[in-house]
C-alpha cells in the first residue's frame, strides 16, 4: 500500500471514529485558517492529493473539540 493511500485512509478512519463529516471537518479547519469546502476536502482526501502538512492539520482539527 502506498504512503499516499495510507495517509488518506488515516484521515478517513479518524473521521469515522469521531463521526465527523466533511462539512464538520471544513468548519474545524477554517478555525485553523485552512479554508476549503466540504466538496474540496472530499476530493482532496479521496484522491490523496494533499501536502504533508495537511494531514496533521486535519488530525489536529478533529482533536480540537473531541478533547475539550
């Protein structure tokens, strides 16, 4: 399995575990200064075309409210 595929699956898996939709992820990322629509996130994650910095940003955004 490629690293790109693993990275995409890690984000989707984290979203599923936390029951976070693409829309909710978009809202949380916006708080971190990353503005992308839910549709853009869906395409980016499923095509596995994102920077190395994007994955930890997504994971941080998902943790933001679940750890509070």
